[in-house]
């Protein structure tokens, strides 16, 4: 059976995904997860394809997860980081890409500190590009693995009440998740202190259905999904927060706060976690936490995307 | 486009019953068997074979389902990537006799992919192949052990199998040209 949508060349953000395509990715991810549960966790689907991971920003889970995904599909996979490459000698992004192209890369997975860098690459590269996080802009594979995890745990996405809590203004994870969740028909609430939220009109201009608030208790009431975000230390240094302790007291997800959400609610975090700041350790390791599922599912989601772009 | 029916619902039922007798006879019973249906229409056929074997032999043979998309070698590079459906093999196949089940045997490439896939799940004592229709035109050295009906076809023709569980219509096999 072929998919309902046309063949996609790049995954740069979720803004150009339809509900049908996300549903197909979720279905394929479930099949990939079955492959990862076998004793031989490898299929020949991308044999002879070359995947290059280009990481210009530090990453543990995303980078390793893409490597494992490419290997599970039998692709040749090479990982390069800016450190130790000719980028340090001043080689431009375009030259680096041309080198990789000449070396036979079929697909580039790119993380970059500058928003838009993967788009620039996609314009010039002959093969496919997957955005593994660009600045504060987008992190589509994280959002898709979050959507898969929600669907896996709760059986649906449409109609769910999802609260995203934390440093939303600086978060590419939040932005891609807002796209994905709204496309799938969830009711999304953004909750943060005003300094980490920005003006509501900024969000409502693109996503008029969002609920935007700084009242955490009201936001959590009856929520099906609580999505926490990493709070970066530099936010406090930039004067956006009086102190981490105050942030934690007002916006950290504790067991008492989780009790405001629906009894079946799940709590998520894209990692790495600042335990005791945005989420309390007992919540992060509770039965409601799906944080380790998110990491596991990340490999299967990336397999589904690599296959979708380079397979068949 | 013309469509000619070559098997009716009753014909299919009888063919499945005969295949079941042959499977039991060839293997001296069904105790060590696992049925594995190739998606999509091999799956309901494998389930029907299991149900019929339960009638005949009083033993419930486990049924697995196999999606071979990730093992295929004949997908066009153009056009949308196929959706990968789930695979589920409920028992360890190592040391058992696996009967692969599909609706139509044609080039043999699907079966080749299925053999590769099965290999990743274990090392069966033996693999046998059961198909409802063998239409010829093999491109690989593969043959079926149990055949519902041999149907000589031209390459331009198409075999269309309708199975109630998948197609929500009455069972039937048709040649379309």
C-alpha cells in the first residue's frame, strides 16, 4: 500500500505536514518500533544509502538516535561535528555540503545554532535534508516523537488537552510541537512566566486556537498531557528570571501540580532535564512520566522519517 | 477492461480445505507448525487455514503476520514511499516449520523478501509456501509447496483477489485484462 501523500524530500519543520501524513508517520513508527524489539534489530531498507549527521551544536540523544536509526535501516552513516572538521578552518556551510555531496551523501541530518540553516542547505543539496534542530526555530523530529508517544499512551491526539510549560519563547521543541499538535487537532495551552512567553499576539497570529496564560494551576486543570521544557541557565543570567528557585516554586511540575491534571495524564520532557527546576525528580520517574519512552521512540520515529525520504 | 472470475467463494473455501489437508499430510500433523501470512491478503488466508486446521486436527496453529516493505527490492524510486505496516510473529520460529501464506505467487520477489524477513526472526527447521493462486512468470528460483489453483496468465493481465476480511465484499478471484 502506498501512502496518501506525495513523496516528501525534506523534513524541515511540521508546518508543511498534513494530518494524514503525520498519521502515516505514526503508523510507520509503530512498525519500526517492532523492528527494534526483534533480536536482530536491523532491516535492509536503506542499504547502500549514505546518511551524514552534521552537528554544529552539541547533542547526545538526537545525534545517537539518528545514528542508531540509520544503522537499523542498514544505511551507511557518518557523523561529523563542527569541532575537528574543516569548519574550524573556516570552511563555509555550502562548501562543507558540496564536499559531502561529492562524497556521495544521500541524506543530511543537520543541527545548527542558527535558525534557517537547514533550509539554506535544502536549497542547495541534491539529496534530502532533515532538520535536527535549528536555533530557536524548529525541531520537527522531536515533535513527531512526542506525537507518537502521546498517541501510543493515550490512543489519540485529536481533542486532547495539552499544556506546554516552561521556556516557550526560546524553545524550538515547543514551536514544532505547537505545529504538530494543532495539525492533529489537540487543544494546546502555553504556560510560562511572561518573560519566557512573549506577547500573546505573537503566538495567536499564527495559531489562533492557542490558549496562552501564566496561571499554571488553571492551565493544568484537566490536562491530558503536560509537556515540560528545559530551562536554560543563561535565561536567568539574561535577567528573564529572578532565580531558578523561584521559577521552580512557581512553574516546576511537582506531584501536587500533576494532581490537577486528569488522572490518566502523562508528563513529558524533551531532555536534558534540570531535575528540581522544571520538573521534580519524583514526577520525572513516576508512572505518569513518559520521558524514557520519548527517548526510545526517538529512534523509531527517525527510522520512519529516514525511510520516508530515502527508502522505497 | 474485462474481468473474468476464476474462483468463487465456494472454490476458495474448498481450495483452503485441500491445502490444509496437504499441509497436515506433508508434515505428519500440525504440531510443530507456524503460519505466517504476508500482508495484506496472505494474513486472512493464514487465519482461515489456522481455523480449518483447528477443525481437522484439533490444534490451534499460531499465526504471524509479515509486512515485507522494508525488505523489498522492486519499489519504484519515484512516487510516495509506502506506509510500513506492522509485523508480528507471536512465537519463536527457530526449529519450527513455517508455512508462508500469500494470495498470489507471481515473480517470486515478495516471497524472496519474506524469506529474508523470516531469517531475521530465527532459523526455522523448514519453510514451506502456500498460495491461493500460482500465475507463473517467476523471476527467481522459488516454487510453492501448496497451491489452490494454477492459473496460466499473460503478463499484461492482473489477478485480483477479493477476501471478505480485507475487501468487505464476497470472496472471489478474478483475471483482469
